[in-house]
C-alpha cells in the first residue's frame, strides 16, 4: 500500500476525519516494568486432562474384562487405550469447555470409541483370523467402553462445575469502563460460569456504580495480589494494552477475549461464558517465531543480493526522471504499536508532510510519471522493504503496516483492527493474496489479518509467499 498519494477514501468508503486520532501505542509509565512479585503467583488449577485420561484408561480396561481372548490381552487393552486417547486428544476432548457437560461430548466420544474398536478388530482379524472378534463382542465392547467413559467423564465434569461455583476464579475486566461494568455485572449474575470479576481496568471511571475502576499499573498490581486474580476478561482490542496483557499472562492469569456486542465468534476456539462469546487469548511469544525470523532473514538477505542491480537501476532511472529524493521514508506502526521507518521508492510527491501522513493512497494517479506508474503497477517500489525485513522492523508475511493517523482512525471504527498488531507487520499477507490491496475494504483486511494470526504456521507463510510471487506475474498495483 503506498503512502504518498492524495485520495482520502479508505476501502472505497468516504469518511470524515474530523475527530482526533487514537494511537495503539500504550502510554508509558502506567505498566512499564510491571511484574507479579516472586512467590505470590496465583494458584493454578490442576491439569484438567489428567482425570479424563484416567477415566479413559479405566474404561478401556473395563471394556475388555467380560470378553474373551484376545480382548483381555494386555496388548489389546493398551492399543485400545492409546487409540482412544489419540483420537480424543486430536478432537480436543481433553481440553473441556470452561463449564463442561458430558452430553455435549457424547457423540464425539462414542464415535471415537467405535472407530478404535473397528480398527483393532480389523487388525486382529488380519494377524490372527482364528481369534477375530465377533459382531457381538465388537458391539458389547464399544457399548461398555462408551458407557464407562461417559459416566466417568460426567463425574469429573460435575466435580469441576461444583468447584467452579464454590471456588470461582477471580478476574479483572479490561476495557472501556461502561462496557466493562456491563460485562462484569453479567458474570456476577451467573456464578456457574466460575468467573467472579473483582475490578475494572480502564483509562477513566464512568461513575461510582459497579466494581472499582483501576487506572494505574500500581492499582492493578495491588488488586492482583490482594484478590489472587486468576483470569482476565478483555472487552477491547488486545493491541491496545499489549504490555499489560503480557505482564498479566506472565503472572499466571488466563486471558479471555470477550465479545460484548456481537452474537458469536467464527472459527475454532470459541467458548461461551455467562452468555458471551469468548476465546482464549495468547500474548506469549510463539514457538514458531524463531523459525519465522530465520525465514525472514534468509529470504530477505538472499533477495537483497539478487535484486541489488535492479534496485540500483530503478534508483538511477527514478533520479533522472523525477529528480532528487529517490527513497521515501515514512513512519508506520509495527508489532505491539511500536513505530518504525518504512522504506520504499518515491513514486509521488505530496504537498507537505501532513498530506503524506493523513491522505489515503490510490494507485496510478495521473500526476505520476510513466516510470513511477510502472514501479507501482509492478510493486517494484516495495522492494526496499526487504531491508526493513532484514533489520527486523517487519516480516515477509504479516498484516500490512499503516501510518499512525490511520491506525488511530481504523482502531476506533473497525473492531479488531488494533488486534492486528499482535504480530509483526509484513510486506505481504493473507489479505493481500485475496485481493485486498490499495483502496479496498478495511473491515475485510481486519478479518483476514486476524485469521492469519490466529491460525499462523510457518507453512502458511511459505504458501503466502508462493502465491504472492505468482501474483506478480499479473500485477495490479499497490
């Protein structure tokens, strides 16, 4: 996306830019250096998967006892247990809902037990035809194991629900004071969800009613210690309070993003608490970030060496055709709201710095020279950003970085825009390979960018790079 052209219409939708911008850069002084004191971390609940695996073990053992050989053979029981545990783990049946219910799991559980028994029956028949399982043995085994497993899991879930009511997790609610108070009141009216809000974290109080409002890092730290806070409910874009959320996660708090307005989230990871659609948040460093950085350095370094003659030629032609000032430098917002200087070839000269910072971009303006139009149509003006990638300011793949002015506007207007800054910004991304470049919908870009972050993998980065390279064969401009 080019920064220096003069058509103010993001996403093709005219907007008024009279209100002040809102930066996603967290204010300094409030939570800088915030750390949970050593030795005072809140107690975490016992791993939820251990009792469930134990139940599956008992069910596998019980299913083989009333039957004859080979069902009683230890190897058969072990294979039965491993098969069921593997399938259940793949179906996330050992990561139950916050308020679990065995009836919700019943179809998936019984289906996986049946698949495991059928697979083992086929294997036994192939290895030892004389000892093949009869249809009756197969049916009884499936039914018995499913029944024992369901009864056991039901008992585990009942104890967990009872524990949630008797000993709920204390929580802080982060977001605008009015919305956060409304969400907190709803959770307090539904104690069975197992979460009890004890305070609101907001920039300013909305009144004297409701829970106490915490406005400084010191107040948050004090509330965290005194109430043994275990959960955090976030009702604003997570990019707004990145440092505070990371500190709370390091303190052992479970982070939940709560959709206070829309009916539900789409995709995996969706949960329901107190009637709100929620999903678990992770602000920790991803295990694959080292691999992503290695990919960035190796590819950008190699490309810089290969295209250096082309970069030099473009710079010379641009200097001869359009005069001095070949390289365009502009402040953009990167990961966690940190600003950096983006580099690209200059293809248009704005009237002044204010216009460059506050005017939207549209490709192929009539004022451009033919060579500048060529650079933008082929995206050659973006090649200098390989140096930004090599330096670590950007990544090859990620949400496109934008100027502080528009980051503030879009963060106010489009839900989820600030959350794009959870990951390093990039030269290309999932939104770009789906045609969302230039003057296209900002709302659609938010959706694709956040979907990319939520489902990130190194293979997905490679696929996006390959599709971007293929798209350069039919350039449409930036």
